[in-house]
């Protein structure tokens, strides 16, 4: 299978942004994606958990729905947490796991991420596993080894049914992106560590102005987009890139 055969995925991560009124942006995006319908690409929005059920009720057929995190357990005494089954029940089909903000601000280890990934798969959610190095690791020349190790720690099985998002931490929300050569090197390593049909996304300051260049890099099958996914005016051109 060649790289061009893998169906692309453009996923928006709203993070802790968005009230119910902001779903108007998704409605606008859905309408714009009707004509022409982009070929060979899945479009997904991962709103905050409070908006999953309201967005599901809007029944967009051009935009899929994802969650940003799930708990490792199916149910139990975990105040404030949400299980993968609950997110599926609310309408999510995808679930981000191991985002660097979860790893950094909630102390999620590879072990926890592995358990979350398994929980998502068990609940029939497609996990979007995030991996990425910090600037110190990049500058020490250890980025590829570190990221591949992160991937293998969270997901020893070779990629079936899992989406992998490479997000260099130093590029998230900073306006900096990895260069095409850096992305190509990392994605080649991730391809080797997964399977030919695993969708490999790049994330970190993807914008309308750089999306085409990033999406043209070999083994890049889509993007995970934070800030630029909040407005239809920014997200639509990324989908069409
Ligand atoms: P950003 O976020 O596009 O705002 O850099 C990407 C992400 O964290 O998924």
C-alpha cells in the first residue's frame, strides 16, 4: 500500500475552548464542506466533553466527533472523570489519548496512556495517540528515538485501528512548526514502527498558510489542529489543503 492510499484525517482539538453557541462554527464548516465535498479525507472535531452530546445531536454527516481524553477504567469512583464508554454513548467516535498537555499537566505516564488507549479501543473509539518530544530532546538529537519509544510504550501492537499524531511539544501553540525534513524523518520512523495503513498525523501550529506544505510531506496522512480548528474560516482551508 502506498502512502497515497491511506485515507486522510484532519482532526480539530478544541482543548478547553467552546460553549454551546460556538457549535455555530461547526455548522458553518459542515455547510461549507457540502460543496464541493472533499475527497478521501475524514474531518473530525474534538470539542470539550460538554459539547459532545450537543454536537452529536446536530448530526453532521461531513464531520466526525471525537473526545479529548478518557479514563482508563470503564466505571467507578473517579469523581469528575469520563470513561471511554460514556464518551461513545454521548456520540464520540474518536478519542485523543496522551496529548502532551495531559502528560504535562496531569502527570500522565506512558503506562497511563497505554491503559487509556486500550480503554478507548475497548469502547469502540478510534484512539488518536499523541507523541512528541520537547525542545531539549530535539536539540540533543534524540527526538526520533524518544518519540518511537513513546509510541511503542503506549502501543506495542503495530498500529491497527489507531491514529498516531506526532506533535513536537515545542511547536504546540507557539507558531513554530517542525521543518519538512524533520517531519519527514520522524514520520518515516513512525511508519516503520506501525503499519502501512496507520494514519500518521502531524500537529503543532498547523495553520491555513502552512498546511499544504506539511500535508505534502511523505507519510503525513493528516493533521491534528488546535487553535486553527476553532473557526470555520481557518479550519476549512486546512481541510481543503
Ligand atoms: P496548535 O495545537 O495547533 O494550537 O498548536 C495542536 C495540538 O495541541 O493538538
